[in-house]
């Protein structure tokens, strides 16, 4: 009997447990649903949606090799799914629906409803762990609760994980072409706001694996040394493929572990460091499941909900447009808007400046990132924002406040990244480019096109420390 595989953020034919397991049971039909209203509510960016669409087109072709058809449904909200998929399941007379778990609170609610509706209709419903190394809930502390801090979480993962946990599952079984009497809905074409996204991140599994292989063979070795410097190509830039599920966490982790002779936190420092970053991704997924309130715009550290965050529109606009007068923040924000991506060190600097210098509500920054990022991901974006705002899982205390000028001088020492995004500062020397306003009396150094700092970092820091100190636990 036919099996219906519902593809979501797992746009791949390889290491797709739901697809593989279904293909062992019988001929498979894949379905993919678009949810325009829901995505808008979730602030998903047109950059990301367009990238996903392109990947869907490539996946459709990849699945043809196995004679697996892929049909599309155009829905509005998650709440439309159960009716629509049940109707489809009945029409094709399928035995069961199969999918890989997603961890946001709304996604979880939607899937619980699907399970209940299919169960009532006497149709099977099977779900799998396709987006994590370890199923959330399977890595717990001594008290049997979810970990709240990264380092002990990683330690527990490494103590419990075995190579079979990160060994990818095979491609689906090739089948006879099923006769199918169902039409696909035409999906709208999303228009990216960033430039050249499809040239920068070519769609499809083949391309993703090419980038993974090149990174492991050529750059992973120097990852630990280079990863914090935005002017270097020091990181993998695979987040875009991981978020869309074109590449799986297991495929990445196994490739790194193999290159490191099976070692995880020892061996090659670059590979070990990269695997540890993959575990950050894992950690935030487990946090989403263990503490669903973070999916609902709530602070992970409940006592920080007392903070009187600001919503000042002018400050927000200056930050969004890259006009804060702090070059490293401005260059990074312009990179985000222009390309749909931002380097990790810069994400931390921008988010910390937003929350600790401007005291703006982290939820507004989280939203703006989601609206532009091509790799926008609820778990990692929320985790990163709450870490930076000290409302989250950071083991370091709230008085960790980056000084944007020192960060700039440390991680872009010659101003190469700054010059790429701030042409108005390109003539400044490597030292004054980090603090252009301090050189304003120097006729050669001053620049009328570049704004004065919108805030005094030292004063803002003192005020923020005072606010955090006054919070009642
Ligand atoms: P690499 O350095 O090559 O790392 C490999 C992979 O590990 C990444 O692709 C990613 O999947 C994972 N990873 C690395 N660092 C982190 C981290 N700190 N947290 C979680 N996973 C990590 N990542 C997203 O994928 N989507 C987001 O929406 C997102 N928003 C962020 C917002 C803020 C404020 C911060 C501080 C971080 C955010 N991150 C997000 C994490 C990180 O910045 C990106 O994953 C990374 O920059 C992607 O580049 P890369 O693929 O070259 O990373």
C-alpha cells in the first residue's frame, strides 16, 4: 500500500529517516506544504523561503531517480494541515503518513494534531529524529531534567553518543513508478531581498556535499584559529543547508568525526572545535523541547522578564540600517541586509550591542534577524539572541558586555571587513577605522557621511549593569 511522506525542513533524499523507512514499507509519495500566513507570523525571510523553493525543485528531480513523486500543497496556516493531508491520504488510499520531527512549539502542536486526526481515521502516523544527533529528551542531567548549560550538555552527549547515532541512513529504496491522480498546487515565487543568494548558495544536496567535503578537506584544520575573523573564509557557511535540511547534522558530524579518526573532543583542534559548534545547534534544539516557553517569545531566565527593555524606533532604525556610528555593528548589519547572512562573531556583537548598549528588546532584534537571514532558525536564532541578552542559557554572567571597538580591533585588525561594507571609511587607517569619531579633528580622517555614535558605550554599559544588578531573582 502507498506511504505518504510529508517533507518539511528536511529537503534531502539521503539520510532522511522518514523517507527511508517509508520506502521499506511500500511505494512512496512525498508531499510538501507551503504556509504563507504562518511563515509571515514566524518572520521567515523571503531569502530563506526562496532558497527552500529552489531546493524543493532540485529534490523533486533527485526523487525521480527513485520513481518517488513529490507533490505540493499551498496552505495558509499550520491549522489547515490536518484536513488537507487527511483528504490527500484518503484520496490516494495510503497506509500511513511519515515525517521527521520539528521542534518549535507551533510545529509540535500541529504534529500532535496530525497524529490524533490520522489515528482517528485509522491511518498510521510515524515520526523520526532527522534533525538532531540525539532525540531531545534522551540527554538529561542527573536529576532527569534537560540541561540548561552548554558545556555539561556537550559532555553528556559525548559520553553517550556512539558512531551509529551519527551514521546517516541509506537513500530510499527505488520503487516502481506509482500511478498518481493528484495535482500539485502552484506555489508563489518568493522574491529574495538579498542579492545573489542562489549564486552564493547553489541549491541541492550535491552542492551542499561539495561544500562540506571542501570544508573538511581544506579548511576545517584551521577552523579554530580562523573562525572568529569575518574577513576570512574561516567557517563552513553550511548553516544555510542545515536549516533547510538539505544537509543533515549526522552527515556533517560523521564527516568531521571520520576526518578526525573517530575522535570527537580530541585530535585535530579545528575539527573538534567544529563538531562542538554542531553540538551548540543540537543544544538549542533540546532547549526548545525542554523549555517550550522560549518558542513563545519568553525569556529562558524567568527573572530577566523584569527588564524594562526599550522599543525606541529611532535607535532600532539606526541599528537596522547600519547607522549606529559603531563600524563593526554597521558593517555587519549591512552584510545581513545585503546578503541574508552574517558571520557568527558579528551576530554576537550586533545582538549584544542591541541589548546591552541600546537596551532594546531582544525580541525585536531576533525578529529582524529572522526577517533577513537565509539560515533563519528558531532554535539557534532564539538561543543566540537570548545568550547575547543574558536572558538565556549563557553560563557566563550578565556582566559580559562586548566593547564594539575592541571587538572590531581584535577580530578585524586591519579593517578589511569594515572597508568592504563601509566604503565611506575606506580611507581611514587600520587603527582609526574602528573608532572614526575619535579622529574627527583629523582632516584626513574625518568623514561627514558616517554618523557619530548613537550611544556612549561606557555610559550604556554602566546603566545596563545597574539594571541587571537590580533584578530580583
Ligand atoms: P560554522 O562555524 O561552520 O559552524 C557549523 C555549524 O554549526 C553551523 O552551520 C551551525 O549549524 C552550527 N553552529 C555554529 N555556531 C552555532 C551557534 N552559536 N549556535 C547554534 N548553532 C551553531 N545559526 C543558524 O543556523 N540560524 C540562525 O538563525 C542563527 N541565528 C543566530 C543569532 C545570533 C544572535 C547568534 C549569536 C548566532 C546565531 N546562529 C544562527 C548561530 C551561528 O551564528 C550560525 O550558525 C553560523 O554563523 C553559521 O555559519 P557557518 O555555517 O559558517 O558556521
